[in-house]
C-alpha cells in the first residue's frame, strides 16, 4: 500500500481521529509515522480546513512536540494524511496501566508538555485532546506530545468540537459547550499529572454522565491523600490546574512549567498527610516504649 510517495509498512495504531502507520519515505530513505484521516476531509470546505490547520501545526517547533514533516491528500484513495517523525517508545497510557510514575519524573514530563503547549498556544493552536494516549514516552525517557489539533481536524463541522476528545480528560467548559482556550489544555494536563502521581484519575466514574457530573461539580481529594510522599506545594499546583473556573487556573502554560521544573529537580519534603502519618507512627512507638519501661 502506498499513500503519496510513502510506502506503508504496517499499521501501528488507531483511534477516534484516524489510523497511524509506520511507513518508509523512499525520497529521503527514513522511517516515518503517517496519520491517515477519513476521506470526508478530502472534499470541499473540510479539505481547506485540513490543509490550513496542518500548516499551522507544521510550524510548531519544540523538543516535546512530535515533528510534522509533510502533509497531503492522496489523489488515488482520497485519503488525507500527515507525515510525522517516527520514534520508538510507548504511549503514556500503556505505562500508567502498569504503574504510577515517580514524582520527580512526573513533574519533569508534565513540565515539558506544559512548555510545549506554551509554544503552541502562542501560535494560536489549542491541542484540545491532552491525554496520556497522546503523550509518547521515547526509549530514552523523553516525552513527546502528539496529535496537535487533531480533534478539530477530524471534525466535519466545527460546531461539534465541544465534545471532541476523551471524556475522562474533558474540562468543564468543554462539557457545557463554552469556548475553550489555552487554559482548557491546562485542565486536561492537570488530570494527567494527578493520574501520573496517584495512579487514579481525579474525576473517574463508571459512565459518561458520571464523569461529566464529577468534572462539573466535585472537588477531588488532594493528590497527597493518595500518595503521602507528595509535598503540599504539589497539592496547590494540582488544585490550580483543576479549578472549575478557567480564570482560577494558571494564566498560561509557561507559568505551570515554571512551577513544575523545580519540583522535578529536588527530592520533595513530605506533605501534611505524610507528616501526620509519620507523627501517628511516632506517637505509637513512644507509647509502646513507655509501656515497656513501666512494666520493667
């Protein structure tokens, strides 16, 4: 199978927005990843929107953003496609299926993603689908954010984009159909950050309605309640990311990155939950020692 000049070697993934293939670029002689979109995007206004948005995404340059090499619409099959760098690694969601992420590494990865989002936001690009499945962890431990703007590219009608993406990572304004901006991406990143360090999502539920209700009305427990080793400063960061009102979140992604990177470089002091737990154990030890002394 061939798309444009690219030779498709194998399909390596699929999702709501299309299929991903490993392919060979015979002109340059390198492996690439190709995102294949529905044929509906090859015609009329949808075609122009696909080309326009792909050009904007192609201008994004950051070490934590998957590089877009090329784009096109295969004239034979009428398949729109994006050509990206091919990297060996695992999506973050597969890693989270097995374990939570060490605190410092989670802060580093989230800080790198926030920095990447800052670059995109300054270009006027909202990701719209920040989630672990769109974060590739490379074999050498770097994080790469994928699928910029794909939620919009895959939509046939821009009016339907309010509920594009994955429900577990939706922000409140996305659920109620209000306009989204850069702070919407930060809410979704806050969910990912919470999940990385606790092993659980802050708004998890058994149904779509349950997830939406929790996102709109519930306040999750501070991360330190699930992971006693987390510092109080981290609880504050998570709470600010997950504020219901966008005005109460970080003003921009760079501000979030600036708070995360120092935590990624230092061993955290225990938070209040850990200190209370330790104090409780200490009191128990002292009581037992006192009883032993009195019995002696």
